C-alpha cells in the first residue's frame, strides 16, 4: 500500500485477539469498522478500498476469508487450508497466499492458494515449507521472503518468486530471519526489514533491498523488531 493510503486489520495473540481495522492517510491513523472474526497472522493484501484478509489464528487455525469494500468487512468463501503467518500478495480479486503454519503447532506448510474474488484454489507449492514468511507483488509475479522451517522454528534466508504457475528459488537474504516486514513494488523493487532469528527472540533491525537479482543491505530500522 502507498504511504498515504495504508490499512491494518486484526493482530494480537492468543488471549488478546484484535478485530480492529485502522487506516493511515500519510499523517495519522483512523479506526474504521472491525473484522468480523478477531484473529492474527492472516494473509492480507489489496488496497484501502478493496482489501482481502484470509486465514489466521484465533484459538485455533482458521480458514475464514473476509473482503473489505472501503467501509466494512464481508465474509467470503473460506480458504482450503487452515493456517497462519502466510505470505500474501495481489489484489482482492486476484490474490495469493503461500506457506504458513498449520496444525500441529509449528508445522510449516508449502501450500499455495489463489483467490479470484469468489473462491480459493490450490496451486503449486512453495519449494520450501515455511511460516513467518513475508510476501508481496501480484498473483502472477510475487515474492515469498524468509520465514521459519521445521519446528520449533529454524530461521530461513530463502527467497522464492512466483510466476503465476510455479515457484523458483532466488538469491538468499544476507541476514537469515523470519516475521519481518516488506514493501514490494514489484519483483525487482522490494525492501525487507526487521524480523527475528526465532519467533519472539533475537530481534533484527536490518533492511535489505532487492533489485530482482541480488539483496543489498541499506539503512537499518531505528528500532529492531519483528
């Protein structure tokens, strides 16, 4: 999302779930209508007037999918696989959700699903099952960055790119980590920042820029965080 029209929905953790939705106009945040299902770790994508939120965790892994029309959330068709901490990309009518954690706890998934504005369909898996990864881009040109493999969570530097059909491995991150943040203009113009080497511990401040071929370290975050 642009820095003058961003949106965040849900969050928290077990015992402190949040359904709040807030929008940013470039200078301040405003509360708008809540998600129908309070949860965290869902795959989110889209714009401030047409967003999508799929999957996540409440007291268990969920498949719930919701669409935002600029003023409220409406329940859509469920995802095929219940999981959270996925990579999300695309638009409300052409979205992608990849990887994530499913039952039992700390089990990484490689599943990829596409959303066409009505329903989810299963597509080719990631090459490496992982959760806590970050995504961005479009349904036909997306990135899946970092994450955790195995249980209880070994960090990964792996980067994969999706072409609308299958995933291919790209150059690794310089700093191995998961649960970071990313801004993906396209698959040759991306920054990945923050994260941790293990869920909840060893926070990172590193920022890396991707030019479509290699990752280059640039200015760190002011505060290390995941």
